[in-house]
């Protein structure tokens, strides 16, 4: 059985994102900044194609050296406008029904200096 290398497995991340862009484009349309010309659906499909090309580049040994930083730059460049847009108030944050709502975590209680010592550790000096 052939063993998969980590770059090939890493290429699965943008490849999976490309498939998600094609399978459920509506979720991604909501993250396209309004400042871009054209329809959000066009940008969603273009992003999916770009991710597929980058995944192929990362998976192939001859193009990996150039594709790896290009992939990182793409995710930073493509993710930043979509993440910053809801914060600016011009568009509500996109709801992703594929992700479950996270429960609120309990607040951490402050420990007294005696409680925060690990068993067997020397006492703290003040």
C-alpha cells in the first residue's frame, strides 16, 4: 500500500474547501465583501477554482515550493476581507449551519496561591 506524504494530505485542505465552494456556495456568498464588483456567486466559484489549482500545486512535488507560499497568501488574502466585513457593520456575520452552536464555557475561578501550587512543587515566595 502506498503511503501518502504530508504535502499530499495538506493539499486536501484547499481541495476540500474547493469542493465545499461548489457543493454549498450560498454559505460562501455571504462572506464575499460587497466592495467587490460582480455577483458574490461568481467570486465564490472563482475562489473554489483557485483553491483547486493551489491544492494541485501543493500536491505535485515540482510545483510545491512555489504553491505553498501562494496557498498561504491566498488564505490570508481571501480570509481577511470576509472576516473583516462583518466587523465593519456593513454586512451581518454569515451563519454557517454546518457548524453547531458552541456552548458557553463556564468562567474560570481564581485560585488562591495555595490552590494553584502543583503537588510536590516548592512553596512560592512573595
